[in-house]
């Protein structure tokens, strides 16, 4: 295991879920960190992404632009992860506020 938390083998095994957009956030963060730091794994993702898109876009008659499409997809996944992080933090704050209000209400009621 490297400094990114996942190995190259684990990264490789996560590629299909990443490409489907189903990689859980707890793995996505390590996946993207590893992607940023490992040239070999970046290349493997590019190859698998390209192969997957060739079949998908050939049927649709669309042009494939790896230098544009893959970075855009990766950035989209980063934004989704950050949004879910913010959403989770907001839910935590609402939960804390709810507990606080319940305590204040109980104190006021018991007076």
C-alpha cells in the first residue's frame, strides 16, 4: 500500500465501478488520490476508459476525445464527491441543531 492508501492492484479493480459512477465515496477519494500520483494507473484508466467509450460512442456515432472527455469525467466525479461531503456536513449540523433544540426544550419544559 502506497501513500495514497490503495495499491495499484486495488486501483485497477476499482476502475469498472469508477467508470460506471458507482464507486463509493470512501473508495473514490483514495482512487482519485492514487490516480493523481501514479502515472501507470493513469495510463491504465485511460486505456480502459477509451476502450469502454469506443464501443459506447461508435454506436452513437460520436467523436472520442480522450484528452477532453476523461479529465472532464474525473473532474465531475471530484465535484460530486465534494458535494456529497458538504451535504453530509450539512446533515451533521442539522442533527446537532435538532439535538440542541430538544435539550433546550426539555430544560424549558422541566422548569
